[in-house]
C-alpha cells in the first residue's frame, strides 16, 4: 500500500541539481539549490526558490514508503558542493602564493629569478690618431713665450717656467723654495717677469725703467702682495748699473740695484724697458730678481736673458746689455 511522503525538500523531478518543496500533497513553486545538512525543512528558510522549469510536475512523487529516501541525493549534493568549495580554496591559495612571489620579485628579491640579460656594449669603432702638430714656441722647454707682448725669453740653465703667475705677466723662476728669513713664507732665489707697462703713457724706456726700479725692489725684497715682509724690509740700496741696450732689435734701457735687507743677504733687482715689436708697440717692462746669498743663480743669467729676447717667430734679431742701437730718450 502506497502513502504520500511527508512535507519537505526533495529532488525536483523537473530540474536536476535543484530541490523542490513538497507540502505533503503536491509540489509547490519553491525551489532551491541542494541545502547543506541540517538546513530547516521549511519553504521560507532555505535559499531563494529556483524558478520552475518547463514541464514541471504538478503533483507528488507518488512513491511508496520505501521510495521516500531523498537523503542520498542531498548527501551527494553536499559532497559536490564540498568538492567545489575545496577546489575554489585551492585556487585561492595558489593565487595568493603566486601574488606573493610576484611581489617578492618586484621588491628585488635575488632569489625571485635570474636578472634580465643585458646586451653587451657595442665595441668601440676604430679611431684614427690625430696628426701630431708641429712644436710651438710654448712647447719648447728652453723658451718662454710672451704672446701678449710678442716676445720670447730664453730659459737659462737652472731656471724653469712658472706655472702660476699674477695677472697677464709671464715668468721664469728658480726651482725649489726656502723659508723666508723674515715673515713666515716661502721664498725663491730668483724670478724674472715680463709684462706690459700699464697706468702710464710714458714712451721713454729710460724714464720708464728709472721709475719702475723702486717698485721692482719693493715687490721683491720689502713687502709682498699680502703685505708681509719676507726679508724684514729694505734697509738701503745702491745703483750698480744702468744704460741703453738693444732688445729684440729695439732700443731699451735698464737700471740695476743692489738691495740690502734687514733679514737675509738681500739681492739684486733690475728693470728693463723697451717697446714691443708688435701691434701698437706698447712699452714692455722685464723685471729681474736674484738673491745675493748662497744658492742664488749667477748675475750673468741677467745678461743671458736680455741678450736672448726675440720677437715671436724671429730667432735672428739680437740685443743685449751694452749693445747700443742709437740714442735712447
């Protein structure tokens, strides 16, 4: 004898993978996805009912008491849902691990993977060596070139070209320094400078040299540019020589003093004035300073330099102390 099953959720005969509410005598329109175990068996307590599919049955299942066993179907649904949730969890974990590795790689983790390969720098193209220029006067270690005044000066033995000069002057100096005997500082046994006469319109070599000798003596043995007195100051001086001289083919004049100082043996200073052989023939002043003590160069170096002064590019024009080229004003 058959009997109607009690009210509850049963597999929907018209839709697979869904459950439908049986009110005890007929199917209702309430449907849901298979409920987890322990869900309330009331039509309003489950998930939102699934809409009826086409051809849904309008009456009960009509099975006997042995047929009303829907639990296996619900158990199968719960197992399928559990498997689906497990797969989703595994995918989520895999995504998290992948994201962590990507972030580690972005942060520069050396274990995240090999560094991208870089291309090797291109090999330098062969270059052609620049032709060597012919030596210029400034490259000659035996010649000092004063381009501004258009003259060259010979470098005597035991002298060198100065690397650092003041203003537009060019200079020769003795190598090495010693402690000044007066105010603290370093002194040299000899120095020769060449520069354009400025601050005056004087065109007479004699007057220019005569006026310059005191300034030359003060700069060498009285006080320096920092107002120190390397030799304690000048105590007296005496003129030892003066006269006309041919310098680079031009008439010049020189004045030489012997200077005595408070500290140390003092020395010699000379001012030489002559017109330049280039441009507007501006007046040129060459100053000489040589110590009188031990280690100083010989006075004959003054004559060697004066005799060797030449116009730039001219090695034949002579001159020298005592060589007269006519009256000097």
